[in-house]
C-alpha cells in the first residue's frame, strides 16, 4: 500500500462495491440513466474517501467523507430503482445494500471522529411516522 486511504477498511469496502457493480453495469448494452448514475456514484464513493483522507483539516476531511456518504446513499437508491425495473435480482440488491450499509456506517464513524458536530444519542427516529 502506498497511500493512507488504501489502509482504510471503508476504502477497501468501496472497492468491493465497485467489484460488485461492475458485472451489473456490463449487462447493459445500452446504458440507461440509472445505470450511468450507479457507475458514477459508486466511483465517487472511493474517490472522495481518497481525497478526504489526503486533506489536512478535519473540516476538509469531513466535506469529502460527507460527499462519499451521499454517493453511497445514491447507490442504494439506484439499486432500489433497478430492482423495481426488474434489472437486478433480490439477492443482488440485498448484497449491494449490505455493502453500502457497512460503507455508510464507517463513513459516519470517520465523520464523527473528524468533527465537532453535536449528535443526539439514542434517538429513535422513524420517518414513516412523520406527517407531511
């Protein structure tokens, strides 16, 4: 390993997610927008982890880790769309979301360890119970 980001488990997991998505991406002779977005967002996870790790200030690090987390959530949405369009299997969606959940959890840990943000502990938030 040559760089600090390569030592991070979250970075290795992000590469594992790219390994997971590549066969899915290759199935499409003509890329539909959600597939293009999955390709871009999955790549963004790794790129932003690497860039954030290379920053010197906690605030700069968090900015890139936040973008990486957002890209992971976009990937989860892409998987939701692909399952609805019947382009991936239930097993693929489940495995992909498991990887993404691990990535998001680790990114939240990196963000918390590099920031002075205030977090509420043990708050049970159920968005389904919220009224619009």
